[in-house]
C-alpha cells in the first residue's frame, strides 16, 4: 500500500486540481452573450467574444430577420419573439447582415 493511505492520496489529488486552476491550466468556462435585434438593428453592433463562447440573437422586432455572415453562418428566418444561438466559430472577424433588411449590419469578433 502507498505511503499515507487513500485519504492522503485524495488530498494530494485535490491539491493537484487547485494547483492546475491557479496556474491557469484548465480552460475558462464558456460565456453566453446576447445580441438584441430591435429597432431594425443589431445591438451591440460589434461584439468581441472568446472562442467557445455562445452568442444568442433575440428578435425583439415585429418582423422576421436573419443573421447571415457570408460562407460562415446563417440563421435562416428568425421570427419575432424567437432567438437563434451560435457557438463561436474559429477566431476571426465576421461581418454579418440581415438578408431580409440589408441595411442591418454588425460585426462578431472571435478572439
């Protein structure tokens, strides 16, 4: 049997996890960020997030909208009162529009 027994091994394992957390060895928890679609605009118009984060677009307008970045993502039609969720794509700058209302533009920055 190992020196110190099971209780000592469990305590050592706990300290190993604490040390890993303190050293930043474990990844941070992903965040969920919200973008409002309201007044025929995306708010905020620019949002910076971390890779792995989730973004939720909530349509608070009275008409449907899309969240579309060429060759990257497309929500399809998001009905009034509904939402659409996206896991952050690879790092980069994603300019997106509402294809139903092309004057609605915004930017998602994934760091």
